[in-house]
DNA sequence: CAGCCGAGTTCAATCACCGAACTCATGTCA
DNA sequence: TGACATGAGTTCGGTGATTGAACTCGGCTG
């Protein structure tokens, strides 16, 4: 990946970036947290060239972030699901969201601890419980309607738990 | 940056990636936390093409992550220093380091709370004090000697505070 | 059986990245 | 003062990645 794999940088940050550092990859991971699981849904929501999406999804599968599993509803198709290693990227995604919210523009959704519906703090912890919830226990709650009108953007207007498959 | 700036992704994560999502950028930021401040030091430590380094440093300056200030010791030269917005990237850098350490290879240094020399937990907090130290109060403590022999890699073999200028 | 849909693959043009060589201002030493 | 070194870039030809549009293919759907 990335042309030349940051050879010689023996640092765990460089190793991480070899997996999630390419253009589009982190947005695919974000969408996977949002519950996107099908090729065309990623494509429609990200406006990513199909060839690149294929390459990135294969890369993420090879690197153990996603698994491709048969779609129970449609023979011959499959969906991309997040692995444990993928879920462990939640702190990275959250840290990027927090920085952007503070320094770029004020975010279009908030993230709540599903158990008590308290907004997570910048460290990803629930200020009420003191716990740092796993992504499965985080609720995405939109506060501004996005301008996009693709099926995924529309489905994302509802409050829902991370990693819960989106109904599109 | 990034060819096409993730147009239409009105999400703070996409906005963040427009600033730090390109190849090399995050490694430059990491090195800036390590105290690297001069063009040739970045170049030597990263093995990045000089033209690309110029482009990235200018981008980071334009985006308010670094500032270019006159070098007090050498007329006509300057150094790149981290801004407040740059410091706020520490949680992102730390999250990437933590993921790589867990899922790729077991890191070559640990990060300690300078005040009590306790190793930070995965959330970046000090388990002893309960505080989440600012990067200035984090100590980088090498545990494995890197294979690299450039001046920066050598200087990084000593324990030091983040953001403290490296003596090279 | 004709057409649709999801999930890709192929392809030419464009853009970014690479490494090596070149520039140019300052600093150092004889 | 002249010769050379060093830091910080710039320039440039070649290579590899990204883009958007068009094409393929297998499983439904009517």
C-alpha cells in the first residue's frame, strides 16, 4: 500500500498508516462504523471511484480490518463486516472526529453512550458513567441534516448504534 | 490536498483528513512531536523526497498545524514549530500508535507521564494520577534501539519530553 | 427470456510521487 | 579573499496511483 510502505520507519504509527493511511481508507472505516456493509452503499456515500473502492476493500480485508461474509439475504452476494481489529480503530476515528470538530467545522452529529445517552467526552469516555464504551455501545445522533441525498446519507439521519447494519 | 478534497463529505473526520490525511503528513506531525524542527532533519529521518517534504510542510503551515519561525541560531534559516492546533493532534497520534502496537508490532518506545513517570494507558491518561497529560508533559522513553542511524534517530535514543527541540 | 441490479473489471487520461541533480544563500577555514 | 561545506529548498524526467466512464457478469424479476 501507499506506493512505498514507509520502509524503514520502524514505528507503530507508520505500521498503522500502512493499513489505514491511504486516501479513502479511513472514510471507509468510518462508514463501516456507521453500519455501511455493501459495495454500492460505500460507493454512493463516498463518491469514490469503483476501482479504488474495490482495491481499498480488498486491502482492508487482507489487513484484517474487515471480513467479507456471504449476504444472508442474497445468494451470491456478500457484505463487509468489521473485525475486532477494525473495532479497535474506534479511538482513532473518534480522535479524528474530535480534532475536526474543534478546528474545522462543528460536526453534524454527536456520539452518546447508549446506556445513559450522555455525550462522550473528547477522550471517548462517558462523563456520567466514567466508562469508555465500546463502539457497539455508542449511539450516533445527528444534529444537522447532511446535504447529501444518497441512500446511506438518508439512513444516517436516524439515530442508531455504531456497527448496527444500516437499512438501505 | 489529496487531489480532490473529499468534497461533499460534510463530516469533521473528512475535514481532518484534508489536513493530515495525505501520505507522509502524519509522520511529519509525529516527528514534530518528537522535537524535529528543521527541514533536513525531517528529510533524513523520513526518507521523504525533498519536493514532497516542501509541499507537506507548506501545507501544514497553511493549515495552522506548524508555524515557520526564524531560527535564532542561524540567520536566514528557520524552524518549524507546532501550533496549538498541532498539539491538539496528540490524541490522534497516540491512538494510531496504540493501534499499531496492539495489532502490528510491539512499539519501540513507551510514553510516560513526565510528572510521575507512569506509562500512559491506551486512552492517553496516566493511570497513577488519573490525568490526561498534554504532550509537553509526556516523556518518550525508547525501549528498543531503532536500526536507523540518521542524526534524528540517534537523538531519539535518549529519553525526552515531546515537543522539546531535539539537539542534532 | 428480456431487462434490472449489485458488484465488480477494464481502460485511457490525468495527477501525484519518486530520486537525482541543480540552485543559492550563509558559514567556515586557509 | 577564495574554496568548499551545509542547510533549505527547486527543477525535472520517469513511474505509479487515481479518476470517471464504459463494460462485464451472475442472480433475480416480471
